[in-house]
């Protein structure tokens, strides 16, 4: 791989002394460490991991304990066929105590528990893939913004060189005016050209500062932090289209879409299981005690264990389960269509980025040659201008050619790098 021309090495001169230097790996690591989106993704994974259990799926026993103790005061009036047995009492105290422990476990319900457990496991895997996707997006965005700053600083370097040419032109014109071989119009025009270049550089510095603010925001650090970026744009020329296309199926977004199809398939099966008989086993221990100070029964107490089998057979509920199963089947088809649509869109983006990547690489070498030639042209025209063999218009045209060649080289390099980043992201190779 070839680096861009050496003028990028001058980038450090455009930033203030004492700023913290920021490399691309540092920027990526900082973004991943501080990203609120990454933290949200991890929380989603934790939630899915907690839910991924047989308990949530309904496969573990359910044990409940109940207790009640009621104390009351009542009046009793009991009359019998034999008046001698009649009783009447006021404010009679009584107590009713009930204790129980019950456990139940589902034995069979059309494999609904097993299916639910698979669905919960798939949802946990899906949350992990969503975090991977979010991570790749953050990395790509940081890289694009980082190299955009390098590009903007490259523009600034070009402007700085243009200012040097404008100063040299002004010095030559001033010397010629002093000896009476040039007029003030050329002098004034040269000064205006220099002032315009300086103003353009100041405007470009604002763009760089704002780009740095955007980058710091992506890193989730203080936007007013001072950083310097001194780097070059190096394009990886070894990217292969077949490799990117083959890796598309492993892209986390595609994997997530496929997992969503599986989740709806499990939901359809779970819903269908509701139409099957449900068998459960239950058992426990009960204690019931009733005591009264008066009345026919003064004490009634029973206790002991129990065990039983429950059977539930759905017969008719307005075809609710059937309709829910039909809806789940439609959701499966919808999820599959969404996956296919996503695949088509991503494949189209890969092709477009590949076209831009290859086209920019083909133009880079010519742009690099033009840049080197334009530098030589500026130097030659300045010499001729100093010898009065070229006009100020010739100098301006040579200077404009140099600026255009430098801008084109920088833009092609950035465009190729941006396409490379997107290709690697789609191919799951970032």
C-alpha cells in the first residue's frame, strides 16, 4: 500500500502546541468504551440472559404457600325439634386457621416449554448480534469522521502552500514595482490574492474544528476537548468483492433478521401447543383448624398431604388459538421478506461501494502524478514570472491547477477509504 504525498506530514503544524494527539485506534477504543449505545446493548443482553431460563419458559415447578387466621366474635341462636337442645349465646369467640403448601409441575403441553426455551435462547443470541452490529456502526462512523478530519486538514495544507505561493508572488511584484518594471495594479491584485487565501484558510480551520467536535461527540467525551490528529489516508488495495459478498450472510444485521424468522417460528409452535391437552402433577400439605367457644361444633381440625394429576383439554374458545397461530405464520413470512429485503439492499450497497472503490483506486495514480506535476509547474511559472517571462495571470492559473490537483487527490483518497470502510462493514470484516 502506498501513502499519500508527503504534504500530509505537515498536518501537525496546523494544530496548537500542547494538544493531545489522537490516533485512530485510540479513537475507536474510546468510542466503544464510552458509547451509551453499547451500554444499552449490554443491558439488553443481560435482560435476555436473565429471561433465558426454564422458569420463564414455564418448565420448572411452582410452589406456593398460603395461610389465613381469622378471629371473630359471633352470636349464636340454635333451635332444634327438642326445645331442650336449644342454645342461644352472645359474643361467642371463634377462630379459623388454614395453612397449606402446594406444588405443581407441568408434565406435558405439546412441547410448549421446550419451544419457549429455544425461543428465549434465540432472543439472547439476537441481542448479542445486535450489540455486534451497533459496535460495527460505531467503529465505521468513527473511522469515517476521523479520516474526514484528515481530509479537511489536507485541504488546509494545500491552502497553506497556496499562501506561500501568493506571498512569493507578492514579493516578486513588490520588487518589480520598486525597480519600476511593474505597476500598482499587479501589486494590489497580488495583495488581494494573498488576503483571500488567508481568509479561505481561516474558514477551513473552522471546518476542521467543527469536524473535531463531531468526532469528540462520537467518542462521548467533552466537545471542547483539545485534540490533534496527524495521520495519513492509507487505502487497503487488497479488498476483494467475492470475499465481501460471501461475508454478507454473516453480517450481524442479516443474522438478526434470520433469528427473527426463527423466533416467529417458535411463537407459531408455542401457540399451536395451546390447542393440545395439558397434563400436570400437583401435591402438597394442608392444615385446617376451626375452633368455637360455643355451638354445635367446638373444634374441627384436619391435616395431611395430598397428591393429584390435572388434565386440561381445550375444546372450544372461539378459535382464538387457531387464529393466533395463523397470525404467527404470517409474521414468519413477513420476517422472511424483511430479511430478503435487507439482503437485497445490503448487496446493492456493496456493489455501489465496490464501484466507487475501484474507480477511485484507478484514478489515484493519475491524480498523484498530476499533483506532482502541478507542484513543479508552480515553481517553474514563479521563476518565469520573476524573470518577466510570465504574467501574473500565468501564476494564478498555475496556482489554481495546483490547488485543484491537490483537492482531487485528497478527495479520491478519502472516497476510496470511505468505500473500503463500508465494504468491510458489510462483509463483516471491519
